[in-house]
């Protein structure tokens, strides 16, 4: 009897394994001869360049100091580190032998040319929404880039999670492919913004929390999430910025990386502002319309006015405390650039309005104090130096002083250890 049960169990396991293998299998798509760059219409390539910029393709497929789109960028996940692939038209290590059909399948279904499933670190769940014309334009752009030979770096995801066929099960649970469907109740501008935000620019990939298996929690869309050692803040009504993100402020921030009432783009968001800057102004405005409708800023004008008045009133608080170590740090390192007087200057961010000072998590503020803001992020040519030479205690003291004097919120607990942990994380990268 026991032997019979064992045989039945073995049989069920074998059948299940074979059945899942059949379910997970995807055919290989044959390589094609290298398409000549001249075979793609210049207008289509130019369109693809704009789309690739707005999709931040270079941000994930280029390592610092490396060749554009040659891959190798490390993406840390709770399962291990995944490295981006080479998407230049190199036939040996890139996509030079990929047909448009193979490219389209990868973009919309997360399957490589050879039939292997892609890990969802590649946001195919967002790119699935793209139109045929946009996919074709992206293909034309990448197939006309200079080819770079760069071998793929294996992930550190442990066995058996590194078995790509298992991604078919993940897709069954969490992936619902399909083109973008416009909402007939919304305007054409709103729908254009939704298409860009939900599809091409995949904003939810950073701003939406993820579950234990790495899938976005769609019931918490844009509620904020950790990303690359930073915190992508909420884009909903739960955003903690003193001044609500209006459409005009979103347009300014997304197009230039600078907002008068919120601060300067830094960290992963720096690449977003640079990428969106190539979009037509109407498209940036459409994205702003979409998110302004989600955060309810149109109904919060009085709150914005009150926050601005309060911020200006807080400008000089604490600077007269010459024996306060934190006040001295601020006066020596920060006040010369962050003091506005009677009018707000977006190039001298008011820290009473700055989103990083108001958030419950101090990570973004600590990172900006440590590393500053580079010339390529935020306003062109405007640099904030980093203060990594400060001790952990000094950075914690300064950050909590800003928190107390500029927001009135309670200080962050155990901040000195948090600063030390962020430094350790940076050293490990």
C-alpha cells in the first residue's frame, strides 16, 4: 500500500514537472541577418531616440563610465543581484541578430530571442502596454546604435530561483499582458499621461511597493517604495511634501529636475528628469496632469499657501544659537546657499519645503548630505557639494536639526546608526 502511494506521488510529481515544462516553454526565434542602419527611416529612429530617453533605457543598460546600452548595470533585489543585458546591435553578445518580432516579444512578454524568460527586473509588465508604432521605433533606434561586444554577467540569484522557466509561474500569478486602454471618462491629455506613466516611463516600477515575490502591489499603486538605496516617495495623496505637487510644479520638476517648492532631482530621479527632458512639452504636461489627478493637489491650494508662508517664517530659526553644534554646522556648510530671504529661489532650495526633510524616512536627506547633487542632476551646472567628510554623528545632528527647525516634526530615531548603514551600503557597491 505504501509503495503504491509512493508511486502515485512520484507519478504526480513527474507529470506536474512535465506539464509545467510544456507550459513554460517558449520557442526560439531564428536570428536574422544584421539589418543595415540605412534600412530604418530617419524619422522612425529619431522617434525611437525620444522614446528610449523617456523610458530611461540608458539608466539601466549602461554602467557608469561604460559604453551606452552595453549592459552590466547591477540591480539589487531581495533575491540577489541581477545585471542588465547588452541591447546594442552586436551579433555576438547583443541584439544584432534579433528580428523585430523577437524584440517585440521581449518588450511585451518578457521572453528572450532564444525562448528564455526574462526576470521582471526588466519592466516588461509596463512595456506590454506600448503601441505597435512605439515598439517599432524603439527597435529602429537600438538597431542603429554602435554595436558593443559585452558579455552578459550572471545574476547572483541562488538555485533554484535562478531557473528562468520558473518565471512562467511568476507571470501566471502576476503578469497580465495587454495594450494600454484609454479611459473614456478622462481627457485625451490625461490618457496620454497615463500611457506614458504606466507604460513607457514605468513610474510604478520605482514608486509602487512590491510584495514578497517581487511583484508590484497594484492596490498600493504609486504609494512609494525603496529603490537603489533611495526612497521613491508616494505620488498619491499620502505624499508628505509640505506643498502639494500641483500640475505646474510637476511639469517643472519632470522637465528640468527642479521644483521651486520641493527641491532638486537627485539619485535615481536625476535620470528620470534627464530622460523626460527630451519629450515634447505636451507629453510632460500630460504626465503631470495624470499624477496631479491622483494626488488631489488641485483641491489643496490653501494648504500650499500656508506651507509657503510657514517656510519663509522658519528661514532663520536656530541660526542665532551659536553654541548649538548643529546650528554651527548648518551656518558653515548650508546657510550660504539655502537662505532665501524674502523670495523663494528654486536654485537655492528652501529646506522647510524640501520633500526629503519632511519624509518619515531620512534616507534621501542623508544621501544628499553625504554625496551632494552632481552637475548632471537638477539644474544644469548647479552643484551641491557632498559632506561625506562629516562624521556620522555630525550628519545625524545636522539632519535632525533641520527636521526640528524646518518642519516641527519629531527627529528621526537612531539616525547616527542609519547614517553608518548608508555609508556601509555605499562601500559595498
